[in-house]
């Protein structure tokens, strides 16, 4: 019997980095995501195949149940396979039955976005595995990849949301965000996938007393999600960029790449790669294409909003 699981991708609008210190993150689930298809197999092993959005196979291998139980891969070098085994091993520790009670599996994963976009190849996988293994996805994330968990919240919800950690526990609040100026919002891919793990490590290396920063970012987030006009929304994003730029001791993405752009450009999630949010009174496609950035997606084509 075939079972299919699906999870949404994610975009981090405000609260990046400081969500790790208690700030509220404003996040948007995307219309793009990843499915995981489970079929009965044999031989006490998993035959795994992963497809990119263009239907090409980007990973395939065979994983013995014993490798999952012991987290002992054939290579000590971190690879897609060793990472996958780590996730499956942590899932096994949380619920051994999905391995112990099976003769084997045939697993297929299918992305609906190019895997280098940074919309959540890992988080959608973790949430799908958690659904399959009937375990808590936030716990599986904590035990394997780490991170705030906002991406798991997006994977599980079909509406804009606020996410934060309270006493170590994930909290999610669904919000209404479908602004009248949505046609002025665009997402532009920077042609570079950014490592969340590396970005988080860099943040912890640079941070100092962030309690005041958290309060400032929370105030900005509140004003942004309730903004009634484009100028107010853009102004909040620019304030956010300035604060995080100071915390990270990094140039904003606009200062670095788009200083002559007549509009707002905000980093989303890990600074230095993936997508940026562009706020523009006119269609900015030509500007970004001339800069070499060809992937430009309007707000309502990217995000799950009512």
C-alpha cells in the first residue's frame, strides 16, 4: 500500500537569527514543497530515490536497516546519505516500530522547487519523515539538524504565521497576511544556496546582549504584519535590515548588490544566499535580470495566502 506525505516550503520574512533568542519570527509557507512516497519493500532495507523539480534524480542509494539502527554509515565523510541516515536514526530512536515492524521500504521523494532554492529541502524532508514515523517533527529537528523550527511550522501550516520558542517549546500563531500591496512584493533568488548551519554558527560567534534587539525586532514584526500601505511595510523591513546588519557585522544585501535599486530589498533567513524579498512600486524584473538574477517570483505565486 502506497502512502504519500507532503510538506510546504518556507520563507523567513522577519526575525531571522534572533528567533534563536526568543524573538517572534514572521514566516510564510510556500506553494512549493516536497512529497515523500512510501511503498512496501523487502530485505530489511530502504531503496531510496530523490527527484528534483525537473524530474532528474539527484540522490539514490540503498540504506540497510542496521545502518539506521546504529547510525553507522559506510563513509565517515558527511554526504547526503550520512545526513539521511542521521535523520532516520533519530526517527528510529523516537519510534523504533516503523523500522522494527517492517520488511523494508521503497521511498521516493519529489520536490516541486529546485533544491538549490533554499525553500526547505531539509525541513520538508524532516517533516515528511516525522509524519511517516508518527513522531514529533520539532523533536526530530532538534535531535538531528537543530535550528529554531520555524521551517517545520511552515511545513505543517497553509497560512502565514508567527513562530517563537517559549521555554524551549515551539509556539505557532496563524495570522492574516494578504496585503493590498501584495502585487508590489517579489521574491528574487540570489543564485546561491546558503547553509543555515553555518549562518547560525556565525550568528552565535558575533552576538552579544541581544535582549534589546529581540524587543526591537518584535516591534518591527508587529508593525510589518499589520501594515496598511506599502511605504509602512517597506520602512519596517529597512529598519529590520539595519538592526540585523549591525548584529552580524555584515553589509545589507542592498548595500552589497543593489545599492542603486529604487525600492527595498530584504534578506530572508540566512544572510548571503537563497531568496530576498523585494518591495517595489513598479515591476522590478528587468532590473534584476540585467544584474544576472533571473528567478523573480511574485508574492501570490510564491506564498500560501488566502
